[in-house]
């Protein structure tokens, strides 16, 4: 199976989604959250980085999991108990995690908001609410 460099995929995601241009919620981390050994042959995607989604990614042979809601939110927590098990599952299966929250919500072509407008048949959407400096 062909492999790509994790660094190249992360660079592409960062160029496309521009995570550094967003002020996200306190404690939210956009971008690469966990790295793997450096190469990717299969990518999985999920809304949340949970033990269930990581296990499914591992079962499918993915070595990169791209998620909307990543591992880091709000205050920091120790990596014990279920959080330790989640991290162990990622490391044991060589799965990297890339998260994009507000950058994905707001992306004009790939974003969740754009997809909803398309699904609802809205042809010329316009922002109506600004949150954290973003429409």
C-alpha cells in the first residue's frame, strides 16, 4: 500500500484549513495532536476522538484519524484511566490524530456550515453571527 509522509498531510491540512488564523475555545487544539511514526497509508475520519472511533480506525488499518472534536478541550486533565487507555490505543496502533474544530466549521468549501447550506439548498449564504471573530 502506498504511503505518504504524515508531515506532508499535516502541511496540506494546515494550508487548507488555516488553523492558526482562528481563535478557538480555550484549551482547544487545532492541528496535529498526536503523531505517529511518520507515514500514512490509510486515513479515517470521525466527529470525535473517542475510544470507539480510535478502535474502529485501528480495526480498519488507519494510521491517521482526522476529527472535528479532538483530544483537548477546556482545562487539562491527567492521562489516567480512560484517557490513558485512549492514548495507549493510539500509540499501540501507530495512529496520529489531526483535529480541526472552528477552522473546519468555517471553511468556505469544505466546512460544516457550507455543507449544511448545500444540503438545505441555500444558494447564496451570508454570515449572520460572529463568534470568536469568525462568521
